[in-house]
C-alpha cells in the first residue's frame, strides 16, 4: 500500500479497513517491506488501539494466500506479540533497562533530531512527517533511534517517550522494547546505520552527511558533531472527556474500554459503553493532538460511547454499583478485574524464552508456518 499522505488516511471506517486488509499482498510485503516505498500495510495504528487485531489480519490474508506466502507478514506480527508477552510478564520493568545498563550519558535529545535538522535528508523528512502527521516507516524509526541513542549518546527512555508522543501507533510495549533493542539494553549489540544503508532503502544518493562514514567509525559511538546540542522536546496534551467524578454512579452492565480497546463489536450489548481516559497514566505518557484525534474518530464509531477521564479511584467510585466487563491489557492491570481474555495471534509458549527467536521457534507452527 502506498505511504499515507496525512492523518486522513487513518480516519476511515470499518468497510475501508476491511478492504485494506483484503488487499494485502504478503509476497510484495516480504520483498519490499524494508524500503520506504515498500508494500507495508500501514495498519499498526488500528492494531495498537484494538480496532482490529493481528488475528483479523491473518484471517483476511489467508482467504487469498497460502500460509507459506504469509510467513514474513506473520513473523512481523509475532514480533509485536513477543513484545507484549514480555510486557505482560515483566510489567513496569520494561520501562527501565531490561538486560544491560544503557551506556548513554545524556537524557536530553539531540536538538537536530527534535528539529528534524540532522542534515540527512531522508531522516529529516521522516521526522518532519512524524511530527506533522503521526506516522513513520519502521526502517526510518530504526535510523532515528540509532542516530539518537548510539551516535547522539542519548538514553533510550526519553527518546522513546518523545516518539511515542507523536506516533499514531505509539505502542507502549513495541515502541519501548524496540528502542531498547536499538540501544543494546534488550539485545546483543547496539544498532547503527550509515548513509549507504539509508540511501539503499530510501532509493536516494545523498553523500557527505554526518553518517556518510564506515560502520567501524560509527561503532566507536562518539557523539557526532551535528548531534552535540541537546533540547527538551515540548509535549503538550489536552485530555478529552468529561470528569468521571461528575457522573452519577453507573448501574447495569458497563463495557469498560481503554484507548487500546476500541473495537466497536466488543461487548456491544452492554448497557453502557465507557471509554476511560486514565489521567495518571497519560500524564506519564502524553500523546499528541493528532493521536487523540485518531482515537476520538474511532471512538465515535462505537454506538452510545461515553468518554470520561479521571483517576482509578474516581472510576471505581462511579462503577461500584455496576457489572463491569473489561478486556485484559497490561497497561490496565490496575483497573477492575479483567473479565475477557485478550485475543492473541499466537499462544503463550510452553517453555521459557529470553529472545524473539526462542519465542518464534515455539509458536510459528500455530498457523501452519514452517
């Protein structure tokens, strides 16, 4: 699918979303996904917010394609589930160095990255598109993260928070653990990319940039002069919804939703559809106006949905007389007890795993993969 031009690409409806899933070509995806103009699906914002799930995508592509053709697509979907399984098992630990201490010494981002002024045209364009429209190709995310952490001596945590703020698909598990993978705190080595790599996968030919050097030079992990100056990114946020403390207590059945559970079909027969915006959580993880625009668009497609914000204590007071249904999700584990299991594409492996390869080895046969 062609790269989106702006956020309007993601403000569609369920019929259009079904067409997009049905039109996925997994062979083209396999052959071109690493290129900025490759046949990627651009479905991740919908997955992040529970509008569709990986199993919906798998079902759609298997109507037209063999399991063998879908192998690479399912492999990438499995990475997402692996990150979420790690989050489920480790909870808040994923927001600190997981396996090795981060070697970076700075907690402010390079000014050139915040301002999209690194001098690497492809990367600057990708950052500008992220800030303006809320999306970025996965390979560009890797370039930005490698530049920020490993050529800019920046700790991954504030950088991951900055990118999560802007991304429409900002996923707490995938984004956080991907940044840790780049920084070497959740992987065996730190990731870097030079101008040759950027040129190859963006089909450009820029020369003479700060990363137009060898991998051996990049692996010295010296701060590039273009990344010396730092800045604290501004991340304002206005939470939607009326205060839950202003509501009369609910009675009857309530389908309690988070921003990660916006599928209109889930518990559609409940007396009340309630989207709760956890003010404590979102003060820690603010999100851009574009992200809230996306969320509220899809929330508006849930009949009768009410949007409220507040603290967990205030929510519990409003729900004390109601029968509450909630789907399991790690960010909401401190809410009321979950009643519905989360739908996974792959089951939890029987044996322990400490890497994606070990995870994939155990689950990959679930859909007939070899």
